C-alpha cells in the first residue's frame, strides 16, 4: 500500500514538473514574440518616490517586455554643484567637460540607476541595472562642441549589448539602462537619454515610448497634439513652441520611427492607467504613426 502511494506521489511530482516546465517555456516564448517596448523616463518622476513606484507598478501590470532608459538631470545638477562645477545645456543637451564626467557617471550609472533598480524590485520586477557602455549597446560618435557627449551613429552594426538585452528580456528580466556610453575611442561619454532610448529601440526593432512630465506635445496654445504622421512630426520640429528638451524628444522619436518603421509615442507618466494603456499599444499622448 505504501509503495502504491509512493509511486502515485512520484508520478504526480513528475507530471507537475513537466507542466511547470511547459508553462515557463510558453511564457518565455510569449515574452520573446511580443513587441518589445523601450521606455524612457527622466525629470520630476526620478525625484518623486511615489510617482516612480506607481510607474514601475504599471510596467509590471502591463506584462509587456520593456527596456527602461533613464536620465537624471536633477541629481547630476546637485552633485556638480556640490563639487563646485557649473553646467549648461545647449538645445536640450548638457555640455559636459572632461572633469565633469566622473561625477555625471556616478550620478547616472550609480546613484540614479540603482535607485530605480531598488524601486523596480519593490514593484515585483526582476530588475537589472546597466549602462549603454555594457556590451556596449550602441556605437557613439563624440560631439566635440558639447565636450564629453556622444550621439548614436547612424546605420551602425548591432553590438554585443543588444544581444545581452534580448537574453535578459527572454528570461523575464527588466533591464534598466543609464545613458553613459562609450565613444569610438572607448572613452566614457554622456548621452542624452532620449537619444539613448531611440538607439536601443532601433537596435531591438522595438517601439519607443518617451514618458514625460507633460501628457503630450503641446501646441502654441498649450493644447495636446495627438496622433500625427511621420511627415507631420518632421514639420513640427520647425515650430517655435518646440524647444529644448521637447525638441530633443521629438527628434529622438522621429529617428526611431524612421529607422525601426514602428510607431513611437510621447506620453505622460503621471497617470498609471495611461502608462499601462500606452505600453499595451493604445494611441495616447502624441502618437507618431509610420
């Protein structure tokens, strides 16, 4: 009798293990086949623990494979100021002196990245903190006029970091990437986070979602601009109300849409339901269709 019970129990355990393995395989295939989203955040959300937690919980709820790219300008400003340095921006990009790079690297790839990783674990995500330099993820050219600043190179070949992101996503991890990269001379450089997100989206053939403090691009009368074509987005760049950081966002969105031939969006992070909807493909915020 005991032997029969033991055999039945062993049979049940074997069947359970096989069912669990099949479930994991199906889940991994589903994650791999789903359209990857590259989301970018920066600005006030990184200084608001409650807002950041709600945003990350929305990502967890969406059940969409996401790579998160982040900025961290406020932390950079604070740490540069504490060190006695003054920093300025030109057309939405930070001018980065050589002596600023150790501080900026620590602020973005260290403090800010690990703060987001910790918050993501709190939201139930299997977060992994990385930077553009890991792999590396994209080829960068130095923008001499801005100092130690890199911009993604057009038509560059895929680098090993892209395979690393794909491997992490297929295994259910949540990559969180800071915008510290390597230029052609393998020197650390600062990269605008919108451009960094666009480069990763192009390399992964993913949809680019730029989350902002505002719910959409606003026109000259502060009305949200909703769905527009790629051609209309290019024309929008010349409008006087598109300046600074929003100009960089729009350029990054256009670049990703042109290269990946996937729609891109600029949307707000303040409402968790909106974040879930955008991640799941709804046309909210400013949606650039291709």
